[in-house]
């Protein structure tokens, strides 16, 4: 069996693909349920489970996007390997046993094979907010109802719309996207565009729905009232839910049961490091800059930054850094001066659950920063004072006071 596995691993093509599906073969019922639920939680995609070689073979022939097959390493049934060979699928085979599994290693391996495309770049599931959001995405994808997607500029509304479409029953149809801000209330939307909307049988995503022109309003209201007929509508807005409700109560009331609310990046800082690594991987490949890494101090600065334009701003920055420093390590000093200056006014310290002695804590922070400045300047108080934004006399007085108190 191991020889068969090695043969398959070496001879079947490994590639990243669009619209991935995962197949789990011949696991025990309890293991099936656990592994299937974990994969669907990690990647927001359906996983298929087979303990019958004939059904497995039929599945391989039917699904054109099959690329990853997870085989139970304890499985000794040659029929499953024969089904893979006969189907001619160019798939990556992973041998895995849930009983002795390193779950995190499996997750990382699958992320590498799928290229993180199942979530979409910028939508990780590390923070609690995103775990809830991605679970909501999976639920709404199974429905046929219209969806309101809220989120600030650059937060990932378009990515969310594409994920929901790919997971939906209409994934075989196209998703048409139209940014209404381009048109405003003018009559610039042509009859051709209205005809596209009328004839669409897939998904129609209207960005900035708060700018819906009057020429389209009647058609949109008709589709919201009869969602089964015509395309499935996704409506995107940069307004908060309360603001959108006030702006357009009629549309809000028709869609209020199906809402995706994407938080700004500043409210899910736990996700930032993973998103950075995604973008480094993406743009290192695009710009042929393999080996690009990032220093811990640079990562810390990027996590602490406020990101007013959210994931879009972070993506643009990482692409620029990869272009300028691709193939080597990116350091804090490589980050834009504007970003680093912003950090001076965005110091973050989490209050412990048991509280703290604020006076003592501030004294410790001040003392540590003064010591670092003096060390960096080799004891030169003039230069150290400049680093700290102080007059030399103020620094000297603070040093004397600390010495006396200690």
C-alpha cells in the first residue's frame, strides 16, 4: 500500500486550482464526521466522503476540478487506488490518519495545495469575528436569497461575494459585478447593462448599492421581491447597517434577514500576520521573487498600524515591498515613513484582567525607553534626547529622578 501511495504521489501532477474540492476516502464513520467538519470549517468548502470504490470512481469522473484526495493511511483496499488510476485524474494524494494526526500540519499542507483560494486572500479564520463571518458565508451560500454585504472600503466585500457565489448552486453560471458609484444618479447605465441584469442566471453583485440610480431601482426591487426569478442579487455597501437602514429602509427591509458584515482590519488584528503571509506568497510568485520573508519587528509594526483602507491597503503595500525587496528579508526600516510615524500615536497595551499599577507601569516604560535610547546613542545624551523627542535638560532630570527613586 505504501508503494502504491509513493507511486501516486510522484506521478500525479500537483497544482493550485480554482474551485477546489476535497475527497476523503474510506475513513471510519466517526473519523469521517470529524475530518469533514474540520475541513469545511477551515476552508468553507464541501468535502466528499466515500467508503465505496464504485461511488468514489463515479465522483472522480464527474468532478472536473478534483485535485486533492485524502486517503486513510490505514486503508488497505486496492480498489480505491485502482479507481484513481483508471479515472486518469491528475490529483495530489495525501495520506492521513485522524487517530494520530497533526491537525495543524494537515491544515498547512492543504492551504499550500489550495493556495488559500477557498477562503479568498484577506479572509482568514483566526479571529473570532472572522470565524463567525465565514460560518455565516457557508450558511448563506446554500440559500438562493439576495444578500447585503456590508463593510468599510477595502475590507473584502468583493472577495466575500466571489466566495459565496463559488459555494452556491449557481457556481456554474457567471458572476457579474457592477460598481454603481461610477454611475451615480445619471443615466449612464445603458440598456445593454439592464439587459445583462435581466438575462443573468448566475449572480449579480451591485457594489455601493447606496448609490443606486433611479433607472435601476424598479428592477432591483422587483428582483428582491421575487428572488427565484432572474439572477441572485448581492448588494454591497460601505455604510454601516444603521446608516444603510436610514438611507434606504425599503431595500433594507427586503434583505435584512441575509446580511454579511465584514469588520475593519483594525478590529481583527489577529488575522494580519496570516494575511501578510498570504500576500507575500501571492506576489512573490507573480513577481518571481521566491524567498521573500519579513522580519518580526516589521510584522509587529504592521499589526499595530490602523489600516484605514483595510485589506486593500495592506495588499498594495505588500506588493510594493515584494517588488522592491523581493527575494530577501523585509525589515521595519523598509516600511513607509508615513506608516511608521502613524505608529507613534497608536501605542496599544492590553489591560490585564486583574488590573495594574499605572504609575509603576508608566515609570517602567519610560525607564526602558530612556535606556534603549542611551544604548543606541552610546551614552550621548544629546542624541538620546532627540530620539525621545525631549530637551537634553529634561532627559537629564528624568535620569536623576529615576536614580534617586531607585
